[in-house]
C-alpha cells in the first residue's frame, strides 16, 4: 500500500480467503484491514472474500459417510453459512464468494456418494428465498451471542421474514422467543426449521399478542 501511495496509484480492491469455524474471525479481518487502509491513506477500499467455507474441527476437507453434525456440509456448516450470510449483509465486505457451488462432496451442495442435497444446500435455499422475496433489510439483534438474527421485508411492505440461526450454542432447548415490532398488519405467520433431522420443514409458531 505504501508503494502504491508513493507511485500515486490506488488499488482496485483487497481480497483474501477465509476457511474456518469462527464467524467473528472473518469480520475481525475486515476491521483490521479497514484500519490498515485508513492508516495508509486508502479509506473505503473495497474488500472481497474470494473464497469462504466452513472447516470442521476434524480438519481440512473431512467428510464422514455417516453425516455427523460436524461434517464439512452438515448442520454445523449450514448454521455457520447462515450466520456468515446474515452478517455479510451489513458488513464491511463488498463481495464474498462461497466455495464451491458446483462441487460434490466436501465443498459442494450435494453428497458425493448419493448426489442428495446436503444441509448447506438447504441453508442457501432458505437465505435465497428471503433475499428474493424480501430485499429490504430491517434492523435486528440477538440477546444470545450464539444466535444471529436477520430480518427483511418486501418492497411493498406486505411480507416480512425473520431468520434465527443458532450456531453451536450450549443450550439443548429447541424453542426461540422473538420480539417483533410493526407486524400488526400481517394476518398469517408460519415458520420452518433446518436442523440435524429436518430440511426446512414446517414447525410450530405462535404470537403471544
């Protein structure tokens, strides 16, 4: 960056990979890069994660034939992916690329041996449905650091969606409570769940008032 400054050149962007299982780390990278760019005289530099994917604790590229929860594309990976996607929408990053959509097995959306959609497939499907139907991001927050909230509404205001992602919390409770404002006009409410046994299947949801 200092050499660019000396030559009067502005880089088009900075890009890097992130493979891991700590969502905070990916966004801390952007904060450090932003601080560096400001200090070197390039504020607002575009940032790109040109490859990102979950890495399970078992190690690089591991996938079990038994579909254990911590495999590369099973439920922990899916929750990690939804956490990253939710946080990317309001992050310092300008672009981010999941690796890799066309692949089977460790990196893709389908099981290597059977070709069946894996948990990451359903995670991406869910987020895609939200972004397609509800492009306007709404303010959201979670009181549980293990849970990420992402809310959006349609352009005409007739539909709203709330995504709650529980990534590796210590609680075994499968029930969530959310305070939602501005939904009095909505007459119907429904919910679906993605977990270790269900793939976006309907689940019970109710309003207290």
